[in-house]
C-alpha cells in the first residue's frame, strides 16, 4: 500500500536550517508529483510547495519562496524540503502528500513531522 | 490567491443527524474542489475530489454538491466515527488553498 514517512523534524533556533525527508513506498514514486503542506497545531492547513514527477518544475507559496526548496531523489524514492532562515512562525507539523496523476488532488499523506522554531 | 471560506467553523450534532458544511471560493473554481477529513493527531484523508467524486472506500453517507463558487459537503447520517475536522481545498490555481476547517462533534 502507499506509504509516506516524513522525518527530520525537531527543535531549531530562528535563522537556522533544517531538511525534512519523506520516504515513499508502495507506488511508482517517479511518476507522481509531490507536495509539502504544513499545519500549525490546532489550526488550518497551508500548502507550501509542489514538485513535478521528474523534479523539473517546482512551485512555492509566497510565504516560503526564497527560503524553502523542494527537491526529490527518484533513485531513493525520497522527497525533501530544505528549510532555511527559519522563523518562529514556521513552527508546524509538516506533511508530504502524493498528487494524483491527472490533477492537484492530494490522495495520500504522510503522518507528519513536527518542526519547532524557538530560541 | 483564491480564498476559501468555510462555514461553520464548528458544529455539534446528534448521531443520525444530517450535517452540512459550506465552502465558498473567492472566484469561480468550476469543480476543482476536494474535501478532506482529519481526525485528531492524524493526517488529512481525502474523501471527495472533483467536487463530487467519492474516494475509494469512503462511505456513501458523505456527499458533495455545487460548482463555481458555492459548494456544500453533507454527511447524511452522522456516525460517531465521523468526529473530525473537515477541510475544503481548491486546485483551480496555485497556490493551492484550504478552507479554515469545520470541527464536527457529537452532541
């Protein structure tokens, strides 16, 4: 079955960097676009970024553009989110999600990893 | 950006009640709308896509209607396992945007 497992979260000081990973299994990873979405605990969902199946095209939310970078390694079935210049307001649970083939429908999500930005 | 306004933000209903949630888009999104269910401490789960198509395995008591800018999500007979927060999400344009969520619990 489709399985997405995020890792790399933790506590980090403002201004520092962190890289999240999302290990995928149970499907042909290199044929699906992938997304990152975050959620402040107890709050709503915020879409962050999407990367095409081949890693060529990437799009970002304005809130993270220039600070976060989405990437993937199809040989390792892994999606990444490099987060630089972290801010207190980046504190959230970060989810990776698979996009269905024809449209931006996120049909499978990981369990999430918590990032806490605090001094 | 397309703004998604969801209402109510919370509701309490009895088992067996019909529950309806509304989602309004700030511009026409035709039927490019999804609904997700999120239980406490869990990831969101896709329930409905393309505004009206039920994801595989989702009970038929969940349904959706609408197009353009006005959408409604209905649970025809609320069950205890439906306790969750429900989010709408548009995919007509980037950035993808979500409604604020509706927390549903049992009266």
